[in-house]
C-alpha cells in the first residue's frame, strides 16, 4: 500500500541530485515523499516538489529515492549492495535507447550496512497492466541485449568462472551462474514443502507430484544440460513488476540486486511464470519464447545478436519448461499447501498442469 509521510532528506544531497537531474545549479528544493514499496530491508520512495535554481527559476521535479539495509541472501552475501554497485558502475553504457535501466543521479554507501540510490522515476505501465505485446517486446529486447553483450565479450574470459572486467569497467560484483541451482537446492533441502511432496498425505494429482519428484531426482542431469546453454548476463528478477513500458514504447527494467551471469532462457522462465495469471501461462510460453529467441539471435534488428558468435536453433526451447519447474514448481506447491479455498488450490494445480504440458510438448510448443 502506498503511504504518504514526511521523511527527512539531507538538503545537500537533494540539491546535488536535482542539479544533476535538471542540468542546472539547484540551490534549494522543497519536497514530499510517498512510499512506493518496501519492507524491513528496503525502502523505495517517490520524492516530488519544486526546485529553485541559481538563475531564479522554479522547476517541478520527481525522483525515486531507494535505501537498502544489509541482509544476506543464502549463497550470495553481496546481494544487498549489488544495486549500488550496478548504478555506481559504467554499466549503463551497455544499454540502448529501446531498453535500459532508470537513470541514476547519485549513489551513497553508508558504512558497510546500508546503500542509498537516487534515480529517475519511470512513468509507464507495469505489472498486470502490461499487455502481451509489451511483454513480447520486453522478451525480444532483453534477448537482443543479452546476445549483443555476449558477442562483445572475449569468449576466452571464461564466463563460468565469473569474469571481473568488461570493456565498460569492473564487474566483479556481478553474481555467478550458480544462482538458480542454489535456490532450487534450498527448496529441496528437507523443507516443509519437500517433506509434503514425498508424504502419503500429498494430495496433488499423481502426475504433477511425479513431475516435481522426477525433477528433483534428475536435477543433476538437468543442471548439466542447462550449463551447456550460452552464458549471458541475467537480470534474475525478470517479472512483470520490474518491467515498465513507457509512453514512448520503450522498455525500462528496475531492481538490479540479483543481476549476474546466468543462462540463456533463465529470465524468460521467470517472465512466463512469476505471478502470472494461470489463464495466460500457456499463451505466454507460446509467444514469449519465440520473441526472446528472435532477439537473442539478432532477429528483426538486423543483426548484432548471439547468432553472430554461436548458433541458436530456430526451435530452441532453452530448457525453459524445466527451468520453470526448477524456479517455480515448489512455489506453486507451497501455495497449494497453504491456500485456504478450493479455488486457490485449483489455481496452483492448473499452473502445474500447464507447466507439465509445456514439458511434454517441449520445443514444438515454442
């Protein structure tokens, strides 16, 4: 829920931010804040007001102010400050006009336990208001970005070993390729969901229960196959709430605390299944995988994609059905277990059933 309340902002910081944003010397500014979203570890606020410039102009403004306290994601202890590292780097040089992160006006590191980021407020459509056409554009643009960036790298860098330098600066802060596997192992390490799946009281339809069990039992082989996919830069929180479609038909991505090296298709698996209305799961799979594949291989942009440095088969599925099970199978199971109403439980069964059908048909559906 959005909240409006007055929070103290350092005047020197605010005038510095606004001077950079407005491209002129700001000497004073009033402000009010509105909480956009956040929690015990992070706080994101829209800051609005009027800036007074040295040449006696009054200019209305809006910026986003994000603070994040230190916390530790299992297996990824630097996640809490990664967005600070992202915006403090020259990484924005890798983006294009059609796909980018918000502009950053200032970053601050407070000791070793808190970050502060001031950035552009994106005025656009996000979340469940995104159309399938906008999502197709996001999938294609992200694939094109991954392909172009992958081809700009020296293929001898050894991406699986977490390279520390690209042409636009140090990127040793990027996460490594083990992100997806670490998360899966956490779900299957004697959790309540794991015990329920193997129990006699599990009331999932048997073929869906077997799908989850088989994925766990064959996970070593599945991950071996995933690791044969192209290594690309992955957002790893690529879902509808982090995608904005602006009025000028451009794609903007927010929340970069998980960014790192991953595998082709990993982000699209998230886009298809993360908080998606189950009625659209199969349509998202049918439409977003080909859009992503077009972008990754150069597609409609006239080149510059992954196909220039390695082949992408016309029907390549990138093991996306398997990735969806790995990333979201246990989440659907958890919701099934704890849902109070039959209709809520049925939604999780429907989601798992559609994933089962994706896996059964594989590349033919893509």
